[in-house]
């Protein structure tokens, strides 16, 4: 079943990050993720405490009963915003390193290099990689807003659609690195992923589940990049041998 195969590709990333020759390329994305997550969590906690104190001071005594309702709503809104901002910032900062990791994983799996092993080759690709992250952000934001609204106005169905959308976006985010390394257009990449929806949603679901687990989520980024590159090599690369 393609769905389980997609999950297996993500799991394969755990093995790949431990392989000799790849570890040093795993370290930088992992370090960025841990550093940003730790520092942002500290500021988020401080922000939540100050925010709740401010809200409590605004409430007159006869409306104090609203406190139990406002807190969970505030937490949901803040955590949603935090998740979006954290993901966007992390992806932009880590994009060049994730692209390089994907390139080295492909070299490890196929024995064929995409670029010359020169710093200049990596540096000249940075603007393109950042531009690609901007393209993904423009694709994500309007859809995220739409599905977030749906989440509140259509109970159960809205939640299911939100989870499916999140799985799809995780799939797009990480599978895009090997596609972008071969300079394949974003729309073409999406079309290819849609043609293998079982693989796509299986992979995205695995990322979604592991990302939801505290501390385990810190290693998801390099694992997902490695797993997505293996998925690319075994399913899509043959269609772009000349790219």
C-alpha cells in the first residue's frame, strides 16, 4: 500500500542521518532547529504569562467567569501563530543547509553528484533556495487561513481537512528539496506529488505525527529531508535524469 510506503520512507530517514559522510550535514539543520525551538519557547512562555496577566486586568470582576473561556482560546490562537512563525523562520534559515543535506543524501544513494563539491556552487544556489521558500510560503498562507477558518465553522470535518492539509504541506515542504536541487519548477513538483497521493500523504502523515511529539520533533527536519530524498531517488528521479 502506497500510504504505508510513504511512512516507510520517512522512517528510513532515521537510518540515513547516522550514515558516515552524512552526519556533518545533518548537524547544522539539527542545531538550527534546536536553537530556534529552545529560544522561541522561552520567549513564548514569557509572552503567554504577560498576555494572560494583561487579559485578566482588563476583565471587570463581574466578568471574571470569562477567564476560563478566554484562556484556551488565547492559547490556541497564540500557539497557531507561533507554529506558523516558527516554521516559516526555521525553513528560511535552514533552507540552504537542507538543500545541501538532500544533495549529499542523493550522492550517497546514487553515487552521482548534482553539483561540483565547491562552496561557490552552494553559495550561488542560496538566492534560488530562499526564493523557493518564499514560493512555498505564498502557496501555504492563503490555504492555511482558509482551512483554519474551516476548522472553527465545521466541527469534525474542519479538523479532518486541517490534518490532511497539514500532512500535504509537510510533504511539499520536504520533498521539494530534492526537486529544487534539480531546478524543477514548483508547479511540476506539486503535480508529481499529486500523482502519487498515497506516498505523499503517507510521508506527510509520518512527519505530522512525529512533529507533534515534544523533543522528538527536534530531529524531524533532517530525518524528513533524508527520507524525502530517498523517496525522490526511488520514485521521481528516473523522470528527470537529464535535469
